[in-house]
C-alpha cells in the first residue's frame, strides 16, 4: 500500500524534560525536531499525495511504551508551508527521561458527528470523518483526506537521528482523478462543471491503539439517492502535451453496475453523464484515474487504478446525453 512519509523534526514536540546530565553525556537535549521529508511522485493539481496542506491540523497522542503506558501528550499540530508542523502554544516537547520507548498516534481528520474537536485522551469510540462536497478548491480537498499514523520509537532511535522522528501516514480513503480532454474539432466546447455522483460522504472508524494504520477499517455511512450527493471537482482541460488532474477524495464503498458516477456540464447547457459499466468497489489507499474525452453528444471514458495503491485496470465505456 502507498504510504505518505512525514519526517517530523520536532522543535514542536517534547514529552518531559531530559536531565542536564543526559544532555551532557550524549549531546542531545531530548527535543524531537519536526520537519517533513516528501517523496515526489506524479504531479497532481493539488500536489497533496505526499504531504498535508498548510494550516491543516493533526491530532497527536504520545504514550510511554513501558509498563502502564503512561500518557505524556495530547497535542494539536498545524502543518506549515515548508512541510513541517508547529505545536499549539509553540511549546517544546521532550522525550521522557524515564522511558526507553514511546508510542505516537496521529490523525488528520475532518470530524463530524458527536466528536468534532480533539479529545483530551486518545479516542476509543467511533469517529466520523466527512469529505467536502466542493473539492474544486485545495482547502476543501485537503480537509477531505483522512490520514492515520502509528509509530513506536526508542530513545536510541531518536537520539541517533538527532531528535528526528518520522511518522508514516496512510490514506484511509479513495482518490478519484479525472483527466478532461476534448475531441478533435471541438474547440468551441467549454466544460463548466465536473461532479462525482452517488457516493456516501461520511466514513466511520473506531481507533484502536493496537491497530496499525494499514489495519484501520473505515465504513461508508449515510444514504444516497438518484444523482445525489454531488462532489464538485476542478474542470481543467488537458492539452496535447500535459495531463491536468482534477482530484477528489471519496469514502471507500461499492457502487452498483449502471450507477451514474461522473457528470460533465457544458457551457451550452448540455449535461453528459458517465455510468459505471460494472459493480465497482472503491478501496482504501487506492487511486482511480478516469480519462474523459468530451464532445457535444457523448463522453469517452477510460479508467485505471494507480499510485495510492496497486491494482488492475477497471472498466471503460462511453456515456451519452
């Protein structure tokens, strides 16, 4: 499965103070320095496959890994433009002097339902995450990405890395990419709106400290009707030399054969809809790419599964007005 790596150089991230003697003996004052190490991949419009957008928040919990697993911190991190993080109140956090190992848990969530702010303790009841219906902006797209990380770090690991801690986040939802093209001779066509249809907008999951990120299961919740719950995405049209990605994040779910899935609205008032040619299960941590060629009367759609995860080609087809 695809992972998103964030190397947290934590000038923001300290547990309890180390002693002066520790500092003198090993040359490390116990601070965890947070920064980001981003592995670049195929360029996307929003470029958020491998990072968290600036000003997005992450819930962070840190426990001792020893007997009794004492809690040290429950913090809110804020992503910076340089792929790092700051901690609320700009305080420093230190590796606890009396621990040899710590557990770190981090959530990027757009919460709804009964829990809408970070709990003081690691949440053990069901959480609900929602995806935004207007994902044509980077801010709303970024909110929609549900990410989770669990790590165990020893004092020696962190000391050897001079305080650097790497958290591995995994995408828990599905990603849709739409590449829009025009048929030859259709220069007068303008695509004014593109929407993903008929998906549930909320995901529920129950956090568990013993569960690794790849084992977290989300379930779609809510209801959909005919052509309902439209998610608006970008409408950038690709040229001959470069593909422009219009992106959306949806909740993992199964849609039936024949479900209206992508709707394209033209400047002349025409509406073209692509319906799935087979029952399709949208899996977590997986990216689905649809290349749509539009003319005045139909859409040609080719689709495949790519970078967030692995898989095989999915269906293609033609959608008519």
